[in-house]
C-alpha cells in the first residue's frame, strides 16, 4: 500500500504545479519501484497511465525548454486550461 495518496485527474486539475511537483516525485518513486521489482498487478496499468498523463502535463513545457509565463507554477491546471 502506498504511503501517499495517488493523484487523480480531478485533483490534479485543482492544484498548482508548485503543489503537484512534490507529489509527482513521490508517486514516480512508487511506480518505478513497482515496475523494476516486477510488482505490477492487474489494474495497475490504468492507474499508471493516469499518473503519466498528469506527470507529462505538469513537466513537459519545462523539460522541452519552452518558455513559461508568470502563472505557470502558481495557477491551477484548470485555470490554465490544462489536463
């Protein structure tokens, strides 16, 4: 059982990137540990896809080197029309 709360699309839409980044780091550790230790179970694939969708929405602009505006980290994803 994870020691964190898995992110949902609805929850992620209502959080800022500043709030999401630490949660994504924790959930990423959880998923990659399960994958590398061959501990994935039936049903995990849908939850992992949801996590990946959230993660890429949150980090892709910075990872790709695209410019970000002032509200990039402080506005919720819903306010920005993302996810």
